[in-house]
């Protein structure tokens, strides 16, 4: 997956190593991409890490894209807004993801924010290797043509702005091209390994 990110960064003319001395002020260096080395000791057991971090409730999204092979998508809870000016959002994806290379190839994606009744839709996009779009209605997002799933309460149409390393994940930054929301319904929440609802 690191190689995929490096190829993407190079294709858009972005540096994949720290900026050399003399780089103009305001130019942010980009860290070199690398995998975690075999000799690096984990300070925290993975199961304990998951258990404790599971106490942080998050929303749930489906990230979709369209490459030359058709629509692609995966369930994602590690989504966040990042910047107002310019409008940027971010999500994290595992280096082992088989869908990420297709999103990277597309160069664009749509964040489909799921509502309280869409747990089954999320589970469908969380399965690896299946036809995730079987029986799923969608239309083209207006700016990028990425799949915009029917009946989602909100969506954000983006082009890939940058990709950074993050241990065993990649941090993908998207520049927002279009977005919309229904302003109705409640969000789908994920907490301690289960879906839940927001109650006022």
C-alpha cells in the first residue's frame, strides 16, 4: 500500500520525502512513507488498543469511488473534517485495503455519511471481496462522478489532495468539490464494536 501512495503522490507532482534545506517558507515537508519495521516493539497490545479506543463513539461513512473497473467502496469510521479554507476532509485507510488502490487510481471519492437505519448498508461495504454494490442504488456525485448512495443524510464529493503515512494506515486528505445534506434523521454511530443511535 505504501508503494501505491508513493505512486499517487508522484503522479500529482508531490514530494514523498522531507523538503530539502532552502525550501521556501510556508512549504510543508512531507514525511517519507514507510512500513512499520519488524524490530519495532509495540508499546501497547493491539487488543487493548482496540478495546480502549472503542470507547470513542464515531459516525460511520462509506467512501466510494469509480475507476476503470466500475464502482468501488468501503465502510469507514475514521473520517473527519480538516479545514475550512480550503475546504478539506480526511479519512484513514489500512495499507492492506484492496479498495484503496482503486480509490487512489480514481483520484476522487465521495464520503457517504450514513443515517441511523443504515447499519446493514455499512456491513455490506465492510465485507472484503464481495460485490458491495449489489442491490445498492446510487447516482453520480456532481463533481467527480463517484457513487453517491441513495438515502444517505449527507454526502461530500472530493478530489484527493494529499496522502500521508500513518503507521499501518494511510491518511487521505480530500479537497471538497461539492456537498449536500437533507438535515433530517439521526446519525449512525459506532461505539465499542456495535452500532447505536443518538438520543437527545
